C-alpha cells in the first residue's frame, strides 16, 4: 500500500493512500486495513484538518503511474517493506 504525505500551501497535511485489487479483496474478506500515521511521520495533532487523497490501481504499475501525477518535490514518501505485519 502506498502511503505518502505532503504539505499543502496552507500548511495542512495532504495524506495520499492507494487502494489496489489486493486491498479490495482483503476488505471483501472482512479484513480491515489499518493505517498508522506514524508510518509517514504524521503527528496526532495533524490528523484533524488533514486532506486525504485515495486512489485506485489494479496493480503496482498502474498505482505508480497514478502516483506520479500526485506527488511533487515536497512529497515525503516512506516505503514500508512488503510482509511487514505491523498495522499500516
């Protein structure tokens, strides 16, 4: 799952998350998807008022193409290794 954070011009946080076919399958199976804002260095006080962008891609290649349209040089991207079982 792609997780990215950027600062908007007004200082608020923009949180970017993807939803893939794998995520949809998990949700349909009753498996919730957890997101820990600490994974992208999101401070608790920043959650309220944050803007959120969700995007879909059937696979990682499509997700990557879409993500390229959403990021800028100011975007912080934190890679979580596959298989990391910690809540994300």
